[in-house]
């Protein structure tokens, strides 16, 4: 009886080298897997840490369902990040456009005030004395990208 006890350990044969080697391989694989899981848990954030432990599934449908949910969650996060990036980019462009508009409005006010001051200095017999008429006669040229303004003409009226 004692001899049989020594030969059998835990329901397996104690002197079988193949079984001992198989146990060592299983133990080594389990240790490696445990180390991988620990490393994965340390690297992942709180939201994604729960899916690392779900690698054992009852069926392929469960695995597909779980991975589909994970994929949807990741796509939602990516979409939210993209939306935030676009919103911040839009906000920066908006601020830039508003600054440009304010600068152009100031320049327009300066030029308008200059025109109002200079208009009184233009001779009455010149076609530039009437700014409204000049505006009506001016034409925008698409090719050159500038205004074509009528040439200044002095109209002399001679009395007989």
C-alpha cells in the first residue's frame, strides 16, 4: 500500500516523465498568461480594463457580441474625440475670422473718414466731387481682382 502511494501523486503517476513535463509546460504557460494580463491591466485605463478579463467565452456568439460592444464603444470614443477636435478647430477659425472682420471694419471706417475729409478739398468742376456718382460708375473686374474707377475729369464750363 505504501509503495502504491509513492507511485501515485494526486491521481497521476509520480514517476511518469511525460506528465511531469506536461505539468511544467502548463505552469509556464499559466505564469506567462498571468504576466500578460497583469501588464495589460497596468497599461489600460479604467474604461477598457474590464474587457481584458473577458477572454473566456461560452460560445463564439458571446465572443462576437462582446467584441462588437467593445468595437462600438471604441468607435463612439473615436467619434467623440473627432467631434471635439473639429469643434476646437472651428472655434479657432471663428476667432480668427472675427479678428479679421474687426480689422477690416476699422480700416473701412478710416477710409470713409478720409474720403469725407478729402471730398471737400476736391474742385467742384471735377467728376470726383460726387462720391456717389463715382461709386455707381465703378466696376469690379474679376480677372484683376480690383475696382475699375473712372478717370478724373475736370469739366470746364465757359461762359459766352
